[in-house]
């Protein structure tokens, strides 16, 4: 048996994708050299880049020197209005994904679009006991702390006082104890400091 196998086409012609000789030549033949597409330049092209920001899929071949010049002159925002540029720069922070303003009822719109309006009814009072327990617990929880109640006493007020009542008493005591309204008399400065401290404490109180 011969060591070399010679392919003989059964029909008299070669039906393979590429005859052996052509495939062998293709392995050794270098691809055709590309030349720089920069006007007036015929150097070998080694870099393929987009032609413009508006045509990123349309690419051109440039030599190293001209691809550097091309990159230096590249301006992605060319032809865009100041408003479009500002909008693009703002969207960069979110990766150009859609966002909603804080407080928008996105979830509510979703529920409404899918048939749920949030008006869950309880005709058989299945949750009535749970609601009653929550209400009783809320009533047992003191609305004001011991320190806040003591601060109210300084203003001659009790736990039924409103914020309007507190502000009115605060202004009255400020006028009474402040040196500027007492001819420069500083004998009531300690009372003034107590009033200010008590008022600051009551700023976070749950007053109606």
C-alpha cells in the first residue's frame, strides 16, 4: 500500500469545499494589506475605528499616526444641544436605565394596572381582632416621655397641649426672660436657658 494517499474524485471533478492545493495555499498566503483611509495617506492600516459618534457601526481603517489624530478630534457630543448633553450626563449616573422621582406611586400604578386598587375588604371581620390589638397597644404606649412631660410643666402645659400652644408659651417666656427685653438685666439668664432647652426637647414630641 502506498504511504501517500492521492484523492481521486469519483465523478471526475473535485466536490470538496476547497481542493487540497487551494487550502494549502490559503494557509500560507498573507491577507491582502489594508491601506490607511485618511485622505492622502497610503500607509499600512492597523486600527479600525468608528467614523463618527453618530455612526458607530460604520468603521474605517487608519494607520497608527492617523488613528491618534482621529481620537484627538473625537467629540461624542458634536451636534447635540446643551439640553441633550446635560440629559446624557445625568443619565450616566444610572447607566441610562429608567428612573422615577422619589415619592412617585410606581407601585400603586403597577397594582392599578393589574386590577388591585388597594381597597381590600374584610366582610367577615377576619382581621378585626388584630386591628383591635394594634389599637390597644398604641393607646398603652405613652405618647410623651417622662422628660417631655416635665418640659411641658415648665411651660405650664399638660399632655393635651398642641404645638401652637407650645409655640405661644415659648415666645412669651422668651420675651419675659431675655436680657434684650429686660433692659440688659441678666439675672434671668438661667431661666432663659431652661426654657430653650425644654423647647428643644419638645421639638420631637408627638404633639398635635
